[in-house]
């Protein structure tokens, strides 16, 4: 039992170290050596728990996204407005992590098949949640049309997020909230 608890504590130290390094230094400054140094562990301990630095980074991103999830149990109580507001909270509340997410989506998604597959699966789950919320609001809607509109909404949110990360003056929250008004 003590050995398992030690592994859990080490995992949490790695996650905390990764989160703080991402916030302080961005993706480039979050090296495996820096994570291990901050977590006070050796690389072997890291690799006992994670396959790669990217896996730890994606876990931190996942936790930040989950923290703003309006329906964490996925029981179908969220609305499109709830989901858009969660996206806004993620980008405005965790700008460093949102920046990392977008960097990994573009760079890693195009160069690493595992990351690519994880990001596509994440997009599909998000698309399904938005589509399901829209269908609950209007059960008579054409499902194919709702899917197309949901893709457009998600693409718009991603584009606005990119702009907000590049332009400090851009009102991401106001513009994104305007999509649902």
C-alpha cells in the first residue's frame, strides 16, 4: 500500500511541476529535465508513470478543461451556452494552459500520430456534446444541419481563441459570448 501511495504522490508532484512550468515558461521551457528537477525526482521515476513529457502536458491541459466542464458527469444537462461559457472560462481563466493546448494542437497534432489521434478524439467528443446540447434544445432540428452548425461554432471558438492569444487587446469573452446571444 505504501508503495502505491508513493507513486500517487510522485504522479501529483509531476503534474504540479508540469502545470507550474507551463504557466511560468511555456511549452519550450517545460522540459523533461525541468519537470524532474521541479518535482524532485529522477527521469526513471517520471517514465514509470508517464510515457512522455507530452503525456504529462496533455494531462495538465485535460485537467484544466475538466475544471470548467458544466456537466462533468456527462449526463446531458449542459446547454450550448454552458459549453461556450466553459470554453470562455478555459481560455480566459487558464490563458497559459490554453496557449499550450493550441500549440500542441497545431505542432504536435501535425507531427505526432498519438497526439493527433488524441486531439481528433477530443474534438469528436466536444462536437458530440455541443451537437447533443443543441438537439436537446430543438429536438425537431435536422441532425446533419446541427452537426454542420456545431462544427462552425467550434471552428469559430478556436479561431477566436487563437486571436486572443495573439492579441492582448481582443475581447475574446465578449466576442465568444456573442455567438450564443
